[in-house]
């Protein structure tokens, strides 16, 4: 060893850390991205307060687990219907204005929950009505929100932007429920709803400072025909179909959240139930905090397939493990794999879908990742009744691995996707350069 070898080590360590830490270039280069990211972060924390408060309030009002579970049923149909319609609106209207108006509507709905909770005897039906309306407005807003980022961030910085968005969401999903539990336990659901309303106020102030993001030239009015145009485009792209199909497969076969309470009971670890719910988010947060390497990936189809295989394999570990710490490790690894998968899907979509179709394609994507977890809950619950709780988890993980391998073999264009050579991505880059030149 040379005498200067020890002095090189700190430099190598700093270089390695720079290679994995989050790429902040979208934050530094785009004022509108900073505003949008901060708005989303603030809203996410507030929404988790309501996410925890609503089922607790329903439990107090009814004492029925069925009544609590019914919230998911009343949310699903509005989310699907308005998600598709929201995609058509996102391609026909100013996306920033659509996000702003829907955010205001969501804030008002949180205010209605607060008013109902402040009544001497809170009523049950307004909670369900607001839940359905929140799902509808969320469906209208999400496609415009997803389609905003490619318009305000440079094309080559989109992977970093989606990694930062995921980091924010996962931080909120870890810290939000923990904060909500403390708030609800010490100050009641009324305080949780009031804080949520306040976060919507802060979010609106941030969104109002963003510049307008008008639709593409010649954008068509929203209609069933324009929605069908978006669906046909998705159908014509096997690589895009692959992203939807693999996500649906992973959620259908390996989404075991519904049996967590029973799994904790079998392992005599009821104390760890909260950790089980948070383990996946913690794993995703760890990947988000070390996501710098994702900006250097070009084969995002392979990245997606490998991540989905990792999700299924980690669920096999969680199902076979006889110790709670191994279960938690498996769930955390699954969360990290899901984070990588989500970044890959978002990059393929944003880099290769024409701007005039992004809203509608976001609506299709919303449909795919809304249905999967719902069906996954039914699958794991039904299988648990037949082969046992742990069997339903590891068998689902194996089915996920087999399904992903089959889909990858059937959709070679997904594996072949390369952002440097893909013709769709090249066309989007050229259109972006033309739009920037015209703006100058």
C-alpha cells in the first residue's frame, strides 16, 4: 500500500455517496417543480391524517369492521370513472388550473368532514359521501398531476424528478400515519381534519404561484372518443402494456396487506402490526434516499421486470419466515423493489408518451394500479381461508414471479426498451426541443 492510500479513501467514499444520493437537479433547475413538489409533500402529510382518522371515526360510530371496509367499496368506482375522464380533461385544459381547482375541492371536502365531526352527534352518511367525492376528485386530479411533471422538468431530468416525487410520498407514508396516530389519540379526529384543511390551504398558495401549463395546440375537447383514442394508443404500445400488466400481476398475486393482522397473530407478534404496515414504505424510502443511480439507467423495461421479480421474491421470504424480524425484512425489501418499479414505469411513460396524450395515458395507468390492490386483497383473503395465512403470502409471491417471467417473455419490446434508441422517446425529445425553441 502506498503512503497516500489512506488519504484517498475519504475521497472515494465521497464519490460513492455522490453516486447514490438523490439527484437534485430538477429541484435546482425548475421553480415550478419546486412549488409542485412542496405542495404535494404538504398535502400528503395532511391526507394521511384523514386517511387514519376516517376509519377510526367509522369504528367509533358503528363498531363494525364491515362498515370500515365499506369505504374502499364506495371509493373504487368513482376513482375508476373519474380517473379516465380526468385524463381526457388533462389533455384538453390547463393542467395547473385543473390541479388547483381539484385541490380546492378536496380542501372543501376535508372541511365538511371537520364540520360533521364537530356536531354533537356526527352523522355516518356524510363520511361515506365525502369518501366517494374525494375519490372522484382525486381521479380527476391525478392524471393532470402526473402529466404536469414532463412539462416543467427537462426531458433528461425526468428520472431524477420521479425519484424525488417518490421520496416525498414515501416519507409521508412513513411519518404521516405515525403523526396521525398521535394526533387522533391525543386531540381527536376533529384536530386531524382541521390540520388536513390547513395543509390544503398551504398547498393552494404554492400551486397558485406556478405558471400556467396550457394544453397542446389543437387539443380536442374531452369526450368518450378522446378517451378511446388514449386507450387505443396504449394498446398499440406493447412496452406500455407491459408496464400496466406487470404492475397488475404484482398487486394481484403479492399484495398481502389484508392478512397482516392474522399474520402477526400467527407469529405471536401483535405488537409488530404497525411495523408490518410501515415496513414496505420504509424500504421504499430507503431506496428513494439513495436513488441517484436511477438517473444513469437507460434500460427501464429491464429495470421494471427485475424490480417486480424482487417484489415477488421478497413476499416469498415474508410468507416463509418464521420470525417476525424476517417478515419485516421481506416487507421492507418488497417496498424497495416496488419503489424501483414505480420509477421505471413513470420514466417509460413520461419519456415516450406524446404530451397531447399524457393525461389520458395517466388515466389508464390510474385504472391499472387502482384495480390491482383491490383484487389482491380479495385474492389473499380467499387463499388464506384455503391454505392458511402464511401460505397465501408465499404462494402469492411465487405466482407473482411466475407471472412476471411469463409477461416478460410474451412482451419482448418491454425488455428491449432503451431511452437512448426508442423511437417514441426520440419523437418526444424532438417535440420538446421544438416547443422550447418556439417559446424562445
